[in-house]
């Protein structure tokens, strides 16, 4: 639910400045909020070379995900992004696991992948294919965000046994903030402290709620349950994302988004069904 709400939060926060600036502060606030958790959990901040490789990969693709996430919501519809990204992510996760890591692909998964890709195409309205329209609608950014997060999901599940999920989350947030700083430095970094309470409410929900809490719990699920099962919980995000966008942003759901969303959520169910 926090992830579903985050699409509305990102749309509101995106009105205050560039995607790179919002992304940097989101990572930094998440890092600061998560630091006490490492102490309270009794975990160590130590990290070995193997674990650092997993953290670095995650940080790179978390940064790219957040950039596309903010860019997409700035110019597109938050509800549509919440449906498109969160339904395509489990589908891309299953596809990548099959193509690059030679995981078995049962017939139901093949049907699910085809169904999901078809549903994603309907949400993106590929029959109106036009590179400019894809960019102006934000859908191209949402597609890149989904691809980035699928890699994060797989990489996190592979980190199992190398590092506890709590320091893993901390280092991912910290390294992501370092990577995103050069992208944001051309902006007046401290300008956010002049923004109003609406900005701070939404930024804190994005940083502490959706990222420090939501993302770290997702990392835990990816390690404990595996990439496929963890990604199935994203099944709930499209519904909450659309609901919050309709309530707080007055966005109306389109027929193509409804049909595509039903198809892609059905695909996620098929892929993860025992």
C-alpha cells in the first residue's frame, strides 16, 4: 500500500523540482532513516567484496529506476505508471530469470508472460506507436523503470547468504545517494528546505515509508521467498496506486488501462501460481 501511495507522492513531489534532485534527497533521507535500524537490529555495517558487488549493482539500477520513476510521474499519470511498472516488473523478472539464468519455464509461465506483455502493450497503447507520444505520456520512462526494478529483484535474491538484508538495504540506499549526487549537483541542492509542508509530507512518505520501510521489506521477501514469489506481492500495488491517484490527483482510469491492468495482473497470478 505504501508503494501504491508512492506514485501519488512522486507526482506531487515532482512538481517541486527536477527528477535528479528529488531522487538524490529521497535516497539520502532513506539512508538517514534506516541508519538507526542497523544499530537496533544488532547487525554490523561491515561489508565484504562479494556483498559489495551485489550492493553496487542494486544501487545502479535503483538509481535508474528512481530517475525513470520521477520522470514518468512528472509528465505522465501516476495511476497508469503504478499499474504499468508494478505489473510488468514480475513479468520481466520471470523473463530475465528464464533467458539469462536458464530457470525452467512451465507452460503456465509462458502463457503468463505473453498475457502480461500483451496487457502492457494495451496500457501503453502501442497501436498509437509514436516515439514522441511514448515520451510525452511518460510510458517510455515507466517501461525503463520496470526493466530496472526487475534487475534489482533478481540481484537481491542472488545476494542471499552473502549479507543480512538490513545492512544490505542501508548500503543500497547510501550508495544510490552517492551515485545520484552528480546528477543532481547542477540544481540548487538546498532549495528543498524552502518548500512547503505538502512537499515534506510527500517526500517523507516516499523516503521513509515507501523506500526505507517498503523497499527493505521487499528485499527481505526477495531473499526469504525468492524473486518470483516476492514479486507476486506487487500484485496489490496497481490497485492501490490507481485508487490513491483517483482520490488525491483526480485521475480517471481509462478503458485501455483497465483492460491492460486486468491482463497483466492475471499474468502475475499465472506466473506465481503453484
